[in-house]
């Protein structure tokens, strides 16, 4: 499984949504991505990549694309 596939799966699992269309998601753009959903999403991403995200990164994680940027820049995850 590629890192993009793992990331997409983490989004799907963390928010409880279909994998289709997750690339366009932003924080609070769907009811599932509220504050509780955000923490579930972060937990799923952390588990998928065996990392612990910094608080600032968790706060800045506000879209599918921004999450990829944070993981690439700060956690050496390549997409």
C-alpha cells in the first residue's frame, strides 16, 4: 500500500466516510469533520504512519492537501 493509499484510508476511517472525494475535503466542509471528527482523523493518521503529531500541526491540519503538506514537511512521509 502506498503512502497516499494509507493516507486516503486514514481519512476514510477517521471520518467514517467513503474514500471517494476525500481529496476535496476541508475542516467542517462535512458534518463528520467537526472537532470530534478532527481528533479521530488525527488519531487515524498517526496510527497509519506510526507518528505523534505536534499540537501546532494538529491545529493547522485543515484539509486533505494541507495534511499531506504537513506530513511531508514535518514527518518525512513521501507521497
